[in-house]
């Protein structure tokens, strides 16, 4: 084995850069938050040990923590959370590949819009020496989506394309054959055999669902290096279609091509189908089609893209990252460089319309007036989606989750802003509509829960959310968000908590059990219940579940002073 290759990928500084990028990754549910705290507490020491283990060949990957996330189709996607050392190895490999191949991939920036690399990935570990480094790996998704939308609109409205071809890839991440991926990395991106061998071992350990692994097939959805690898696998296809001057636009596995005849696009369909089949993938026939563009009315694709633009990010605030970094023992100057999440790159500074409207307003009364107007608009618009005096949609075919997300985000933002100036309560008249959206569009539960958090101490909401949790056992991510909302919105008696403890013992999902543990820890002062909870936690088979629960116990409940005591308590 070539030791120099391993030293290139797994030197201490590249692992350090990997650590910072993992911390920056905004998808909280796929981050080993306990591992981040524990590893970061002695960062230099742990980086040195991990580097030595990797270079000596002593490292071996662990199977990740997996949970299911609901999809709009009613199916579920498997999300994977990697243990901190595995996440660091994966990200360190991605760092080097991204640095070496940044210029190559950047040539496609006008055509490929999903998970596009930040310019700061190009210098690699030299980034650590910059005065104000930005550690984000990918450009902010919303700015990319806007460019994707604008490109599609230009193809139709300016370039006057007459036909469109649309498709995506069936089970993209879960279906990627390791052999074809590794071959692509070797042939097109100069990845050494030593790293390919290690990646093969890692991907085999991380593949599959909660129930079983799928050796040789699938990459873990959740960690950001997987999005890079997915793009690399499709790079040769991108290159061929771009070189042939097609109006080709790809957002991860969502492909749109515009042209001037059906026969032209049918040839493209055959080309894409052959490429995917040659790489062990297949197009989604249900989402594949060639249609003519009706110039007399707005194209449905354009209409959908314009509507979808209103969706904001799922990121919950800068404070989370600050806490994670400070608890991880990072220096204050490093923390300061990570505060500007909305400033991921200069070209991404697309301010919200609200901010533009407010930037010149300094009079508090004018600000209050503005936000009250925003609230009033939601209060008048939301009921119009329904038949009068009922919770039936007036136009179900043209009303979906995006309509509710837009109004929910607008309302939540206005309520939060207004509370800085005056006492304000969320309208109980709107509550049935938010609950309707939560239940009907359960795959977007995280969006609606953010709005429901403004209805603190509402007894009927408490009862309704509990009933939803008890009635729906299929989608663990949905139920996780509901329990989290119950935890932070309401107070509980010991009797109520004992009931939730019973639910915890019956709960099959590790993710939801974690939420229930947090609820009981946060609200219970009963020593007997806490003791019973510790016994129950000690019986958990998943060490990861034990550790993140203990982490919460220490940080949020402040029951035990040191993490060492907690770890000893569980025999870990």
C-alpha cells in the first residue's frame, strides 16, 4: 500500500478541514452531534489518533445509524447518519477529490445545479491558512435552485424551445453500483487505488436500509460526500450532452432537456437510458416524458418551479452551529468564520423580498405595521384555499404542500419578528389549517411544526398532536417532529410523562425513541421516573442512541455534571 497516498488524504490538516465541514453541514438529523462534541473536546489529539489509525491501515468503518424519512409518494427513503470517525474519513476523501477536480466540475456550472461545490473547496487544506475561510462544501441550495429555474424559463420563454424532455433516476442513491462508481472515480477523477479500496469497504458497511445491508450497491443518503459522488457518477453523461449543445439542465437526478422536435429529444432519451443502464441505473418511467410546449399558456414546469421557489431551508439557526463548535472546543476565531450561514458565497447573497422591503425602515411603528400586514395577508389568504366553513380544499388538483409551506413560512417569520416589538399570539383561527397541512403533507412536517411552535400551551393542540403521534405508526421522521413539537411547546405532569414512558417502551423507531427520551428528561423532576428511564436506556441495543440521549441529558437537562459520569452510568 502506498503510504504517501494515505498521508495525502488523511493528514491531520485535511481531517481538521473535514471536521469543520461536517459541523457546517446544516442537515442536523444526519449529523453525529454527540460525536462532534466528544471528538471536538480534544480535537488535536483525536485528529492525530485518527490520522495514525488510517495511515497504518487499522481503521475499519462502522454501520451507520439509519432512519426512514417519508416522501410525497407515500414511500420512505433511508437516511444514514455516520459515526463521527466514519464521517471524517468520508469527508476527508471528498475534500481531496473536490480540490483536485474543482475546475473540471466548474465547467458544468451552467448546466448542473444540485450540490455544486463552493470555490473554497479548490485550495484544499490551504483554506485553513486564509484570514476568513468559509468551510461550506456546497453552495447554498436555494441560490442554485433559482439559477436552475431561470435556465428552464430562459429555454422556454427566450430560446423558444418547442418540446421538453423530463426524467429522473429510480432510487438514485440506493441503486448506485459501487463498481461503476469506483470505476468512474478512477477513470475520470484521478482517485488512487488505495482510496478506491477503502471506499469500497466503507460503502459496503454504510449501504442498505435499517433492516439489512446491500453489499456492492447504494451510497448513504445524508452525508454530504454522497452528493458529490452522485454528481461525479453522472459527470460523463453531463459532458456528452453539454458538448452536443443540448439545452440540458440537471438538479441532482432531476433532468430536463429542451429542444425543437420530438424526434431530437427521443434520441436524447435513448442516449440517457443507455448510459444509465450501462452504469446499473434506470430512468423512472413514471416521471419520464416528451411533451410539446404550449406557447399560449404558461408551461406547467415553469409554473411549478416558480411556486417551489418559495420554500426556505430546513436550517434552524446559527445558534446550533455556535453551540456545537464551542462545546467541541474550537477557537473563537474559527467560530466567527462560521457564523454567516446565509453568506455562503458572494453570489449567494440573494436577500429575501421581506428584507429588501425592510432595509430602509428604521421607525419601530413602521416595522410593526409591516409585519402586521404580513400576518393579515396570511389570515386572509389561507382560508381561501378551502371551501367556506370546511376543511376541504376548494381546488385539490392545484393546491399542494408548497402553497402551505409558503404561507406557513411567511406567518412564522412575521410572528417571530413582531414579538421583538410587542406581545403577539398566533391566531387560533388558523390552527385547524396548519394541522390540516401537517396531516395531509406529512413529509413536510418539519415546515409546519416550525409554525405550530408559536401556539405554546394550547391545550387542544397538545391533544391533537398526541393523537396524531399515536395514530400514525408508519413514518418515523414525521412522528419525530411531532414529539419534538410536543416537547418544546408544553408542560407535563409526572402522570402524563409516565404515559409517554409507556409509549417509549412500545416504540419501534430509534429516532422517535430518542425524541421521547428527550421529552421525559426535559420535563421530569421525579427521581423514580428518572431512575426507571436510566434503566430503560441501559437496555437499548444501539450505543449511538444511548450516547446522543446522554448528550441531551447533560446539555439540556443539566442533571449530571460530566459526560464521564453519564458514560459510566451506561457502561459505555
